[in-house]
C-alpha cells in the first residue's frame, strides 16, 4: 500500500488511531516518501489492512483533506496534493490538538467529572510536565 508499507499502529500508546494515521501521512509527505500525485489506499482498503473501523480511517482522511494534504475524488481515489504551505501544516496540527482536547473532555465528562475539576487536574498535569522538563534540562546542561 503506497505510503503505508511497514506502518504499524500502536494500540497501547493512548494516541487515537486516526491521529496516528494523520501523523504517518504527514511525515511521509514531509520526508518525500509520498509525493504529489501519489495515490493512497481507499478508506475501505486501509481499514481492512490496518484492521480498524472504516470510520476511523475516514476521520483521518477528512482531517488530511481539510488540511489540504490530500484530495479525494469520487470514483477516482485519494491523492497527495502539492506540498502544502506551512500554514496548512500548522492548521492540521491545531485541528488534531483541538480534536484530542475535545475527545479528552467528552471522555472525562461522560465519567462524571465537571469542567472545573477537569481544568484543575489538567493544569496540574501541565505544571508537573513543565517541572520534569526543567529538571531534565538542568541534568543535560
């Protein structure tokens, strides 16, 4: 499969499958492994190959399409577009982050947490991360 040979999903990483697909395609484009005009597998083909839900691949392709990285033409296939300008890559990054955030919020709300509690715990996690990063910078420096 063009662009997906040797691609392995990591079901234990905590990173949503659709996001792993988006990241993989983006990296393949950035490295030159996928070039403008290259055809990607159909949504159904890739879902079967990766053994994931059709909707997961469709979501990844939709994000890639919205970011201007691919174009899906009914009855013809899905193709890599000309190298997008940097603002499209940044837009894709932001869209992925927003979707991850929404997924996290929905999951926490479904489990009964309120927004204030979610926000407090999130800020604590960010602070811990910053402290760890500062600590490892001191160790390296």
